[in-house]
């Protein structure tokens, strides 16, 4: 699941969003494999969480990601 952030402070916002992704997962006792950021450019960064496909609906409905990808 991926969230896009744009603007001069996009990376800092993405990093902060990762804190909330981890907190949500722990609070709801949900498993995740990775939570991190990626700076696409100076004005575009993403926050992402890698989860099991079986948990996709739970995360999607609660966290409203901007987009998602299937990773193998």
C-alpha cells in the first residue's frame, strides 16, 4: 500500500506517516513486513507498507492508501 506526498516537505511527511502506519498495525495486532519511505524527487516522496495479501482489505479500508501494488 502506497501513499504519495508532494511538496518541499514531502519526505518529512512520508516519514511521519510511517510512524502512524506502525502504530495502527500494532494497535490492531496486524502483521506487516516493511514500513518505509522512498524519495522519488525533491518534491515527491512516498510512504509504504508491505503486508500479506490476506490482510489487504483490512488495511485498505482503514487506511485509504492512494494506490497499491502486488509484490512477489
